[in-house]
C-alpha cells in the first residue's frame, strides 16, 4: 500500500507506546509506577465537572460554531490577555478539541512546501510532525542544559536563513521543564521582527510555573501580530480527556484556522465548552493548590534523583517533568528506559522520544503522589546501582 509523503514520516508518540507496555506488565501482576504520561493526577474541579454534566442534561450536545461558543471565546480572550499582559479580542480566539489543533492548523495555514520551521530539540513530538505534514522542513535547534534548557542562541542564529518561515517555542517546556528568560525571548523576537517570521508559542504549561511568572513572547513589542499562542484546559484544570484547547492569533489567521476546523473537525463538543467556561469564570483555588503541591513534589523528587550516583538533574522551573542527565551510565536513553521498566517497574520515557537532542536524558513526570515518587526513587536507586558507570 502506498501513502502520501505527508504521512509516511509520522511516528507514534512515545508516551502512548510506553504506557501500553507498562499496562501489559500490569496485566501479568507487576506493580508499575507510572511516570511516563504527562497528565495531572488530580481530578478536575468539581464545579467544572458539574458544569459539563449540567450542559449535557440541558441538551447542549448539538452542533456549535466551528470556532467555539462566543461566550467561551470572550472569556478566554479576557483571561488569557490578563495573564499575559496583552489585549486579546474574542475574534482572535479559536477553540478546538484539545490544544493540538492550535499547533497543527496554524502551521498548515502558514507554512508553504519547502519553508523551514525552527523548533526545539528535545521537544514535543507534534512539532516535527506538524511541520512535515505541512510539507515544511523541520529545523531542530538544541536546548542548552547549562542554561536551563533554553535555545542554544548561537545555533538558533545559524539556523536562520531566507527560507525560514516560523519558530516554534515551548515555555515551560515538555520534556525539560525549562522556562525561557526574557533575554532569550527578546533575542528570538528581534530575529522574528527583522526577518518577518511567525512564532508558534506552545504555552500549555504557562500556569504551572514555580519560581517566577512565565513571559509570553506575544507580550514583547511588535510580537502580538506575528504570534500564535497555543493553550488549553488539560494541564491547568486536569481536563485531559475532555479535549478542550484554544489558539490565540491575529484575526485574519483565525479566520483561516476556523475554516480548517470547519472542514476537518466541524466543531468542538459544546458541553465541554460549558465546562471550560466554568473553569475560567469559577474559583482558581484548586489550580493554585496544585501548583504548590507540584513544587513540593518537584523539590523532593529532584533532590532524590541527584542523590542517585550517576544522575544529574536540573531543577525544572515549570510544567511537571524532570529531565535528568544519565550519560554517566554509558547506555542509550532507550536502553535505560527499557531496563528501568523491566527491572524496577518504573515507567518513564527515553529523552529520544522527544528528538535526537534527548539522547542522554530520561523524562519522568512528577504528576503522581509523593508516596509513589518516593517509591520510584527507591526502585531507581536499587536498579541503577546494579549498573557500571563511566
């Protein structure tokens, strides 16, 4: 069977593959600690869940506007604008089933065949996938561990040329937990303005920051008109399975993206949008408490990892991932991930699931109970203690 080039380069997302392997081991009676999948371990706020249920019972289960309910678009515009210190109109907001459409569809709308798109490596696997499907040329730029996994700006500058069309940013980062500083963002923004480039800013973890507020590149001078912000409800409000996200972009682009939604998805489920409206307009205390708890887990987990001989782990500034350096063991990331699943019963991801720049690292989610994280540390210590180090 022959397929079009746009899909032959697609591969599975590593987290789902590792989850399936871990679940197969569980089916044999093994106890597995799941640190592979990036989703909150807390339930959605009760008032948000209730709003969704009430919407179903009220009959809000029919077709809706492709770009989203007007009330939700306005609420997102107000809240997201206040969070980032920018003015956002409802007409700039496009709602989708999850945040990925806000990555994929703007890329399809903006990137011509042969255009180059710079993206972080290691980075979320969808970045390379969406660039390839748009028939663009993915240009990975490494993240610098010594600078909290910010873009290597020398490599970034060398990657820029007349074929560059867009830059993908992710802050806080999956998989590293790094947050881009104002200085790094200003450097990237200057290049975007000078070369008339688009920026696709994946800010899905923007509310999950521990040490300082996250700066959106859209808030810098001259950037709002050339930036697409991707965000959603999955991480902040623990609504992963509800599939509700949004993009913020210039109005002309929002109109094109709405048409892509119309002809592919049709519309986002209406009752989930009512839940999203309740999430934005309702109390934020659970979100704030979740961030405090994640920080507590982060501090303990990183300290525990750094106590294991051979592991070096930086303190992530956002999201709920750690990205420890495991080069001292002299094995590939994939080998170690497989070994730790089988030997220790700890499901985690090799850094290479996020690009070649992830070699020498593992990604572990600390969106799990402190009890399970402590147990994982004990198991990792024992399993890694059996290996020689370089």
